[in-house]
C-alpha cells in the first residue's frame, strides 16, 4: 500500500457539507492515510474565518474587553458542524477549556491554533482515524525556527504506529513547551512535514481551486491550467507574485523528492496541478509554464566612463544599499552602466539619501531614476536551449506597442524577465500569454 498525505484548507472544511465532501474524498482512496486539516474558513464572502475570531478573542482579553459574544460565535460554529454530521463527539469540554485558557492570558499563538485543533478532533471522529496533536511531534527551537531534525524524528516515530491519523495543521511546540504557530497558511507546512516524516508517495494539497493557472485570471480571461510544474518553476513564479503554496511548505517535500498535487475539494475528479522534482525530464520544448509579475519598482542607473576598469565599483554601490537596509531585485549592467532594480516598498523615503551617497562614494558621470516599473517573468523549463523564445516575447510586446525597459535572463534559461511601464503591465502579460497559447 502506498502512502498519501492530504491537507485540506479552510474552505474545504468550512461547514458540515464540506466535511462530507472531504470524507468522501478520503474514503475513496485507502492510500489517503494521514490527513491535515485547517481551521474552518469563510462560508460566504461576509463570513469570518475561525482563526480571525480566535485572534480577536485573545486581543479582547489583552485590552480588557469581554469576548463572550465572539467566542459564542466560534462555539456555535463548531457545535453546528458536529450536530449536522450526526456525531456523538462531545466538543463542549474542549470549548470550555479553550475559553478559560484565553480568559486567563493564553498567547495569541495558542488561541489561533485551537481552530485547527477542534477541526482535527471533528475530522478524526468522522473518519474513525487516530487524532495526533502536532504539539507532541512538531517543535520549534529557541530562536523560533522549526527544529527540523527533532521534528522529523518525532513525526516518523509517532505516525509509524498509526496506519491512519489526523494531524491538525498550523502549530507545534516551542522550546519552553508552549504552543507556537507557523505564519498564516502554515497548515501547508505541517502537511509537508508529515509527508516527509512518513515517506509519502505524494502530498495532496486540497483547496478551492483546481491547481495553478498559467496567468492571473484577473488579467487574462480563462487562462489555461498548469498540469505539471517543477519546484524551481514554482519558486520563480511565486517570487514574481503568483499565488501558490506557502513558500516554506515546498522545502520538506522537495528535499525528499515527494511530488505535490494541488487538488480541488469541490471538483475532486479534476487532475489539478502536479509539482514534481526538478530532475524529472522535460517533456515539451519551446513551451512556457506560466507568467507572473509585480508592479511598483524603481530603477537607479549609474553611468561612468571606464566603469569596467574600476575595481570595486559594484561593491561600493551595493554597500550603499546594504547600509541603508535596502535589498535589490535585479542588476542589469553594461560596460559603462550599472542599474539596480528596487521595489518601491524598500526605497520608501530613502531615495534622495541614497543618491547623495552614490554621488559621494562612486562619483558617477550621471545618475538616472526610472520609477513606475513593472517586472514580468515568463517561466518554463521547456524554454531552455530553444531558439526564438526571447524573440517571441519581444515580438509580442512590440506588436502591442509596449516598450521594453529592461531585460534579464538567468543562466538556467528557465526564466526571462522584462521590465515595462507600470501602465503597460496588464497589457504586456496578455500579449505574452497570447503569443504562447494562441
């Protein structure tokens, strides 16, 4: 028997009817043996996520405000799910204890984690699986970082005892034995940790969309789905703003070579998107995997004659950025020019100070500031070593009257980044997409 680890997001477990869908999915395949639930998400656009309400309860206590009304909403939500599922599980003692703990000063992490904890109890009872509290198997060190070695050892030792188990997502235990959560969306990380710990054949991540799309549907109408993507391609698209998995969740399974399948709870028959190891062979050349981009960049271009012969020029320029706490995104260069692309959120009110320091320390012939830049990444392993890919991108942009202000391509050839005016961003994304899919 193979092993599948399945994580279900908040929208997949928002109410009793969604629980029934999850139950059917799990029971349809006996290989789905380890299940990671999130806390209940929104049932409607006007609804509240349970995690947000739990954070609110804890904040009320800190400010000396009664939180009974908010906690009643939380309790009723869970009790309604249990009742509609027809379970005999008595959740009231757990709810009472959680309310007492929050009232007596429990941490925000503890309060927020109870959403997953309670959902885990319900799902384990519904499925007849063993409930395993992640507080007993997932550990953070003194610096607040995940203690991967200790965690993986505990996960393997514990879960190997149980053929089927439910492990709530999002939290573990810190070095002092207190509940500590991952950042929001951290149930993805729990799923990846469990998948690696049990040496799963595949990690299924169930949500409310059928995998990833080649482009943002808010920009490109009805973009094609991505059937298969490598971890490296995913990383490139995520960096450029594509909405994908929690970034930290990739690494435990990537290191173990475990594929991830993004699936839709509301359309389980859809194949979704399969995330595979980078070493898997390229099946199609001349193709792209996806397009993503970000707005609001500024380019600082420094020009100086014989720059290439001046030792340490690049170091001086980058040291100025470092001293001002600024990171850069890209650094296109010419023989006598050097440009740095910086997110506007990094610059804030530091632009004039940085320019003054560049003039003093680098003594350039000229400095040019180009604001309102957007970056667009065209990503795909099928692009590598294929003649004409860049020409196809630039022709598409040129035909639509879009000026390319910057070009950057990594040595791996799986990503070509172009810079355009922010006003041309959406138009440029559509032009590139249509060039490769039309």
